[in-house]
């Protein structure tokens, strides 16, 4: 765990897959007001507040997803996620573009993934994280595997890891009067 903490202390950008990480991977197809079917997803509220804490502490966040969903756009807006790339199965060009925009090196990036399409980024970042529900190949590639599943607090777990490693967690606890 000491190595994971050392890696987490350097992170300035948290990137994530969406389905299976920010969500449990289930897709809901529902009719809109006009009868057209639209896709939606369920997100974890504790992940959401944690992503806002990252923003407060100057750690940027982004998503790279193979699917396109208006629900993801809205969730990212709510959580102040700076980099939102949807419809990208080939993730390396997007990863490089985000790093350039964010002004960070690969060693300063944490990436949370759960499936084979995430491995190419997980192998390149300073802190690779797999969710508890990840494919075995993603878990084998990860520096850290969450106890929580995607869409069920995995991102919150990663954010707490980053904030603790960087000395910000006590500030969060004091803000909410969780410690005397």
C-alpha cells in the first residue's frame, strides 16, 4: 500500500471510464417525451460529491467513454468534470490530448477502468486503478483494486485515496465537522 500511496501523492488528474466505473455498467433505454428511445444510466451520489472535492483541491478530472450518452454530459457538468470525451473506443489519442490540455505527465495521472479497452491507458499512467467488478485482466494491470464496485462508490474510494495521500483528507473532514 505504501507504493500506491506514493503514486497517489503525485496525481494531478483523475481520468475514468464511465460504464462499469462511474456506473454499474447497466444501460437503461427509456422513451423521452416524444417517444424516442434514449439511453440513461444511474450514478452514485457519493462518487459525485467526492469528484467535487477533487475540484476544490485543484485535482482535475475527466472521462473517456466508448459510448455516447446525454446522461454522462449532465453528470459531468454536475460534478465539475473538466474533460469529457465520449464515443472513443481508441483511448490513447484522447488520453494524450487531455494530458496536453491539463499540462500533466503520465506519471501525474490516475486512471480508473474496468475492461479491456482501459488497459492501454492503465499501462501508461502513474496510478492505475481497477474497480472491484473489473475484468481479471484489468485487475492484473492495476496498482490498486477498489473494494467497491463501479457505480457503487468505487470512484469515492479512489478520491479518498488521492486526498489522503496528498494531505487533503483532514480538511474535508473538518469542513463537515467529522472530526473535533
